[in-house]
């Protein structure tokens, strides 16, 4: 057997560079590259190895480990989980900074290869710089924090362990059912150890995404349920995108006369102009989708994990007279909510359902009602997003301005706070790829880094990041990375001077305004400073300006689209209003006892609402 002598780190990156994937009949590199922030735990081993493969496996320098991992995750999401990136850090804080990103990827079923440095496997120099010692178990390091938030975890304590562990990590990330983050902890000494690896290990390998067909019995049960339906509804989740099933879903819905509502991850599966598209579902859903969900007799949930925002905390469409069919590639998700499971790939499942349904269609009355509700909701969206000339516009009005300026080539990116809910309700999608919101983990600080990842995945698209002042202040350093790498973003910063979304929730549950808006926080006598976001963005190398009101924002967006580099627009907004139209109940626990009468009143309302939950 022919061998080649390499260090563990050299073997790792050589293997990654040899991985390919087939997408739409074409072979491309599986890994776009590696995000890296070097430290003493990875610069000598991984750093030296990456230096020699820059042409086939580029290294991208970032400014924050969590943010670079977010960018890598967004890259994978924008590529429908078919292409990946890796992220490497030093031991200690560099590694633990990526734990939050790993949790985000795990919650959203998104792939990333995490390569944190680790302490010495030999333990000869222990305790090394940044090592956290566990007095009763010396095998534990901070990298064990990755175990509960990784789909695959291994600590490579010998160089030959790569031969079995690395293929398993990649297989996990590409598995439609078990997709998520894979973590290989890399002790800094083992990175430098040499081994005679088989040359065959590094032969180019072409991966193909597995498509699972439905079980015959489960398919027959789903078909029988649908054929009895008079008022069917489809809920499209992220799995529709990841299975490349958007076009098939659009044709299936139109042919069968079934309205389609969308989750956060599923939004954009259908263009809003599609006759069956009725908008978002659930807590941040459209009035059209939620009314149809309440009246539907059969609901076909495709590729969604049916979390509480989708189901209205299990009250929106879980009455005993409804049948829920969960078409999901993951058995875990297809068994939720007492659903009829249909465990299979979304594309294959939809095609087999279509073939088995024959001439069946939803009722004419249901299609007419869908059209009426769709039209009424479009009128509501137009009304709440229109410019009213306010000095402090609402989030909805800012969204309207950005949406009006967006072309079919635009992708909007967001994550946490009030904006994702407003975007879910109000953003008018042009089709797949136009909407990228991380709401499985609702992670503040994802926005700008996520926008960078989307732009790296889809450089031909105009990427517009919408971010509140709170999230901007948490993570903004990848603005500098976007400028450095030449990946232009348009960033709209909505400054409502605080955490406006959680302030509204605080007051809705009877609480007093406290520690959310800056005016309600402990500060010096003069109050919290006014942040000049445009000046800050300019300091990071961006073009930037501050505007006042919607008219100025729309003019600035024209300038931003014409710019060649990342462009930041900041404007002040009103922290209090949110769109009242649409929506559904959300289970947020209220204290049973309080000195505030407002809390006691809110608790009584909470108890009444809880009665609608089946269990």
C-alpha cells in the first residue's frame, strides 16, 4: 500500500480539499474554505497546514470566532446544505466562542465543521495557557462543551484516528436527517504529529445527497387522509428548500388547489405572487394563513420541525378534528404532535403524493376563500408598510421601504429581536433564495456575519442585512471582514435605543419597562450615549450614512445599491409599535404571584389561554 507521511493537520486539510459534491449534475468543491483565527493552539499545526493548500482550500481571516462560524453556517444554509465551510480556533476562549454558533447550527439542522484547538494530548506541559483544569477528570477540556451542541463529536488524540473520524463527520453533515455541526477537537501537539497515511485516503471523492423514499404504508395513510380533505393546507418548512423541492411544491399546490403557508425557514419557497401563497404561519403569521390553519381539516407539514412559533404554542391547528401529516426526512420531526408520519425526502415525497392522488383537488369554496384572504392580507401589508411620514418610523415601515427597493436579485438577512417577526409577516418574497432569517436559535449577532456568509455563497445577489442596534452592538466586526474580502453588503441599522422587542414582551406580560430600553436602564445621570452607527461603520472601512425617515431611507438605498463596497445606513425608529394584524398566541410563562396588578391580570389571561393547549 502506497503511503504519504503527513502531520495530522496536513492530512486533515488535504482530505477536505479532495472532497467534491454533485449539484444539478455538476461537480464542485464541497468545502468553500476555512475560516480561521489563529492562536497558540492551532497556528503551528493547522496554520502551517492551511498555508500550503491556499489554492485548493482557501483560508479566510475573521475578527470573532462566533461570528466566523455564523458566516460559515449561513454559507451552508444559502447553499441548501450542499456546500460547507470549516472554522478553526485556538484552545480556550477561541474554542468556547464557537459553542454558541454550534448550538445555532444544531437547532437549525445546518452543517459546519468545527475544528477547535485543544490542550496537549500528552499532558506534558499541563496546565498550558488557556487550559481550564478539571480537578477530578483530566480528560475534560473546554471542548467538551461542544458535545451537547454537535451532531458528531470526536477528540483526535492520535493522527491515525482521522482515517475513521473525518469521513464520519462529513457524512453526518451531509445526511439530510442528521445534518448539523460536526466537531473535531484537535490537541495542539497531535496536530503536529506525523503518520504514514494511505495515499488512497486522499483520492478525490464525489458526494451525493441521499434521498429517502416514503414507506408504502405511511404514504397510503397520507394519501387516504388527503383524499378526504375539503379544506387542506400545506405548511412549508426549511426542508422544502434543502430538498430543492420549491418548484415541485409550487406546481403541486397549484394543481391541487392547496394554500401554502410558510415557516421562517420555509419562507420564500413560493413567491408571494403565487396564487396559493398565503404568507407566514403562526405567532408571526399572516391573518390569511392563520385563519386557514384554524379552519383546515387536513394539514400537510413539509420539512418543518413544528416549533412553537409555527404551531402557536400548540393551539393554532391542533384541535381534535384536524389531521396533521408530517412529511419530514427526519423521523424525530415526523412523529411530533401526534401527526401521521411520512418520513422521506421532501421532493420524493411530494412527487409520490402527487402521483397517488389522482384527480383529487381541494374544494372550489376553499380556493375562493384562499383568494379572498390572500387579497385582504396583501392590502393589510400595503397599509402597515406604507410611509406615513413619521420622524420615528416603525419596523414595518422600514421593511416596506427596503422591500420596495429590493429587486428579484435581493436576499434579506436577519436573526433576532422584533425584526424577524415583522419580516416573516410582511416581507414579500420573490422566490427561493430571497429570504434568509435565522430563527431556530434566534441568535442576536448572527445578522452581519450571516450576511457575509450568504454573500460568499451567492456573490451575484444583493444581500441586505436588517439589524437592530442591540444586535449590531453585539457583533459588528465582520463588517471589516466583508470589506477586506470584497463581499459587499447593504446593512440597514434600526436604532430604537434598546431591546425593543423584548421590551414589548415584558410589558405584554405585565412587567414594568426595565433594563431593555436604554432609558429604562441604570446609567450615568446624563443617560446612555447616542451611538453614531454610521461613524462606527466608516471606521471599519464601510461606506455609511445616517438618515431620518422613510423617504431619506429609500434614497439612501439607491445609493447603497450603486456602491461597490459594504454600505451601512442607520436611522432612528420607534421601539414601541409592532404589527397588530395577523399573529397567534405564544406561550410565555407569566409569574403566578406579583406585587404588580398588571402582572396578576396578565397571569389570569395566560391561564385562560393555556386551556386551549391539548396537553
